[in-house]
């Protein structure tokens, strides 16, 4: 019967579209009430009342058909906007659930991450499980990238076992596992810092599902081992991947290991890894240089740190704020304030934009050494850019300027502090005035 109607209206797209919509909203019985019981009902409709009007009257005589359809199909607020603006976890859950098959929501990665994040913040893990388990039933679950998103979301919510279960269930979705989903699951496991579980996953899963590890797998595992303070195991795992799995470590692998060994004061191994990295032809990146420079500053080898900073520039790696603060602080601590000033002046002369952190480092260390005139000049310059040192440094500078008879300069600093946006607290400003007055 329904197909007869469709055939009759195949050249009338408006009527046909309306019939299709109404069919999804009304039962077949309703359609049969509209049309006569006869199989030729569509032909017996009276010319004075076209089929479109009959359909309109069946829906709701007091409203035009399009308004009725709009009220049933279109939410009062677009789905994404409703999800973004709703903070009540119960309402948020029901908005998302009612749009679980809406392609605008399903294909929007941010909507998922934002919703799960807020539900996790409200400790509604039951809602998270319902929403993500519902997603597994969609056709999109055959795509590995879609399943990776579910695994990652479970991981972000701290639901590690659910993430693992999703990985093992991928065959049920007829979704092929590759190293991509393996890495996503390994990354979730790494957050647990459960060394035994991570090791078991690395040993069993690649063989079971014929997955070949890549360098990203190695980097996730090495980082996880280092965070679990299993440095020896991290290094041995890297060697095993090189010798038995054909995976070459990259700069991230070496940087992670070097940083971990330096942090644990195992300098010799960290230095050996640095040398091995260079001999293997792996070029250090900015983060690797910073890790090495931090080590050199820590062991009071600031001149070597300064040479390394020059070397990185010759190799096309531009020092960042971290590099500069480390070297400047290193020269101050080693008793070479003039070299710290030279590094700072060189940055200024080259047009480098001095950051608030560099100003803070310079002003604080100049005050500690009693060079309040130079500290005043830098502090004034910094404050005029609305970059303010911490209050302890400002108090130290004010005390120093007052004791050295430069009360007018101290007043300038207080005046600039009073103009800070957002303002300092009343108690801080009162303390600054107290220093000036000598109370």
C-alpha cells in the first residue's frame, strides 16, 4: 500500500517528502485512515481536497503541517548550543542521550570531550558509561578512529577498565584493530602508572592481535615506565624495540629517558644517552637542549650551559623563555651577575621580546645581590607593560631602595603597583605603603 502511494507521488517531491516524514511519526494505520481502504484509494481522492490537504488535516487541523513537523523534529535550541550551555549533569546527560544519533553531535569531537569532562567533574560516571556504550551501537563504531575516541574518553574520565574492555570488544563491532587503537589504549593505561598491567599489555596484545609497534608505542611506554620510576625497564624496553622489533627511537624517546635519569641524579647514564643520541644521528630539539642545559646549570656548569645555548642557535634551534631563564639564573647562582646582564642585554639588543618571567628572574636576583638601581630600572620597565614581579620581590626592592636613600624611586614603584590591572589586594598595597612610611 505504502509503495503504491510513493509511486503515485514520485513526481511531486513536496508531497512525497511530507508523506515520508509523516510515516516516521505516524503509524501505517494512520495513513490508511487518511486514504480509503481500497487498494486504489490514491486514485479515489476527490479533486476538491488534494492529498496534501488530507495529510495536513490528519496532523493537526489548527496548525500548518510544517509547524507541526518543526515542533516534533527541531529542538527548542540547537543540540550543540544546548550541550555547551547546560551545566546541570542530569539535564546534560539527557540532552546528549536524546541526540545520540544526531550526526551533528556524533561527528563533533569537542561535544564528546566537553560533555564527558563535565560529567566526570560531577562524578557521574554512570552517565558517561551509558552515553559511550550507546555510541558503540552506532554504525560509526566500525571505524577505528571512532572507537579510539571512545577509548580516549573513558581514559580522560579515569575509567581505565572500560577503555580496556572497549579495545577488546572491537571485534564485536567488526572494527579492525591496528597500532592506532593499541596506542590509544596504551596511553590510557599509562595514566594508571600500573607497571605490571602496562607490561602485560605490551607483552600479550601485539602477539594476540598481530599488531606491530611503532615509535609512538615506544614513546608512550618509555614515558609510562619513567613516570612509574622504572628507569632501567624503560631503557631495556627501548633496546628491545631496536634489536627485536625494528623500531628506531626518535628524539622524543631519548629526551624522555635523558630527563628521567637527570631528575634522579643519575648523571652518567643521562650523559651516555645524550652521547648515544648524537652518535645515532638523532638531532636534539628545543626540549632536549633545555633538559641538558638544566642539568648543566644544576651541577654548576653554567659556562657549558651557555656554550650549549650558542650551539643550539648555530643548529637552527632558537632558545625559548625556559632556556634563557635557566642560563640567566645559572650565572647569578654561580656568582657571575655581569654575565647574566650580558645575556639579558644581548636579548634586548637583538629585539627579543623580554617576557614577564625573564623580568622576574632578573629583578629578583639583582635585588638579592644588592643591585637595587638596576633592579629598579627593570622593574619600572616591566610594570609599565603591566608585567609585575611577585609581591615578595617588590617588597625586597622597596626595602632596598629605602635603605639606600632612594625613597623617590620606591614611591614610583608603589604608584605603578597601585595602577596594576587586576589590582593587588588591599593588604599588599597597605604593606607597600607601610614600607615607605617606615611603620
